[in-house]
C-alpha cells in the first residue's frame, strides 16, 4: 500500500473517509509499523509500580511488554518474550518480583532485563552461552507525565512532553488539580470487543454528538434528562448542543467538555460524597490552575491521546486503552483514577460509580461497545466498503482562542477532533519518519488554529 493509496483513504478537507479504515488487514499491518511502533503509548500509572521490583505487563501495539520499577527508582520496560524460544516470560498482570523466570526451560532474568541464569548452563552450554547478548529487548524510551507512564519504540519521535504538546494544558486540569497527584485504584479490568481500535479512540477524542442518543436510556436513569431532552430539541437547557468545548491539538489529540457542572456525578449512588469533595477543593484548584480550568474541574469531559489512550477524567474518572488485537478486534483495559489525598470514602464512591457506568458491565460502556462493534461489522460488506463515510461536521469552524490552547470550537458537538485524529493518522502512515512529519494540523478546518 503506497502513500497515494493511503492518501485516498481520508479527505480532511471534505470529511469523507474510506470504510476500509475499519477492517482492512493490510492497513492494520501498516498501522502496527507506522502508528504503534512510532507513537508514545500508555503503559501504566506510577502508583501501580511504586516499589523496587513492582511490575505491570502491558501491550505496545501487539508487542507484549513488561514494565518494571528498578532498584534505583527508575522505570524500565522490556519486550515480554524470552530470548531462548520466545515464550511469554511473565504471564502475570502485575506483582512484585526479584527476577523473572521463564516457565519453558527456566532461563532467569534480573529486574534490569539481563540474563542472570540458565539451568545446567555449565553442563549443556559449556561456556558458549553469550549471556551478555541475551538480555531482554528493552523499550528504548520510557517517560512519565504526572504519574502516567508511556513508552516509545522510535528514537526519532519527539519527547513525551512535545508529543503531548498543548494537550498537557487540558490534562493538567485533572492530573495536577490538587497537591499529591493521582493514583489508579487497582486494575485494569480487561475485555475484548470485535471492533477496529480507531472507532472507540475517535469517539473519546470528541464525539459529543452520540451522547444524547446512544446513552439516552442510561442518562435518563441517571437524571440527565436535560441532556436527552436537548438532543431531541425540546429542552430549555440545550447543554450538549450548544454548551461546552471541542478541542483538537497537534499530533492527533482531542478533548471535549460539557461545561455544566457536576455532570457525571449525577450517576453516582451517593453523588453528595463526590460533590462535597469537589466543592471543598475547588478554591485550591482555582489557586493552582486559574479560573477557567477551575470551571472545567467537575464538568464531564472526554479526551483521547493519540493513538488510543482515552479518558473520562472528571466525575466518572475512567481511563482506558483500546489495544489492537487484529484489524477488527480490541482488548479494552480500564482503570479508575483518584487523587491520592482523597478520603477513603470518596475513593470508594469513585470505584463504585466507575464500575456502574464504565466498568465492563457498566450502564454506559455497553452502549458504546455495541455501536463500535456494529460499525466495524457493517463496513466489511463487499459493496458497503466501496462507499465512504462522512465526518464533516463543523468544517471550517473552530480556530485559535484567546485563552485556550489548540484549535477550539465553542460547543461540544463538532467533528474537528475526529478529523484531526484521522489527519494525523494519515500523516504517520505516509511519512518516512518523524523528521518528515509536518506537525501542523492537517485538517483544512484547523487552518489558522494554534494547535
Ligand atoms: Fe524461555 Fe526456553 S523459551 S527458557
Ligand atoms: Fe459514549
């Protein structure tokens, strides 16, 4: 598949894009090489590997990795495949280890990835085992952003901070709101969905459009009838249609916000517990982050860090990765985030609300899963796949904002962030390397923005 063919898959100027994006095995193989082996990918939260020897297993594309806290406090990651016959070295999701021993022939690796021992080494290798060359394959770049740990295989990619770019301003609203930082409350929960990874990722990048329809029943249960009503055009409080923000930043990241106060909290069994904590802490947030972001704090929002790390950071506190497991299958890994300094009863309320809404069997999780699954399935049809889909909402709208970084659209419903996602995807898929990438937004409607 050459650059011209990839160039024909997405037309950012009109919003039309090919249905092949969602099922084509050739595109998928190229994505593993050009998207996942080049981008910064989320691995874990520092709180889950706090002590020496603590580890988490993770995926980078379809490459299994092992993320390990070192004895000097640093974090390293290695390909989770034994150097002898390639067996999965560590089968556990997480734990604390002094060494990692393969269950096939018993080769044993130290925390730093070096090959420490092989059974019967003297007798069977007789001094010919090149141990120094047989350490685990390292992930060459590891970096953290305010507790979130990322890895990158590409030495030419920008630093993590540059990669995240102006999106850090929005991320800080949640990661840096109060002193002491954040933690993940255990996890992850994992399950598989027969869908292409890009569909849920672009949904979280900025699909405010589906909220009132897809989630109508769940939101009605959760007293969000103002949202449902607004989508049906019969509400005074047209929160979703006219309120909030929709933001695209360079490198394909997206963020949107319903600026309506304690939204997700309406879905808690005990909303007063979370609301009280937010009210108590809002002055502190204002002091740290300023008026505008203190206003954001407490309002429902969603974001996607390209390619596939998504969050509903406020209220529902859900963080997730859409790991690709083939052109039409993903493994979803989900964690709940809390602030370290929160009292135990607030953390318990978050954990409970998260399970109820965006846990594997959550009220809202299933709504989204059904859509992305059937979108993938329908786009496979022989005749169907020869016709494009349309992602052209708010073409030529959105632009620079006096206060807010990125390309900003007033109102949560737009498809600027989605076009930014697919536009950057297209750039990565066609560029020979990072130095050839134009960091400017590719969407014509973003022209003039400060993304
Ligand atoms: Fe791991 Fe043989 S495959 S020791
Ligand atoms: Fe949804």
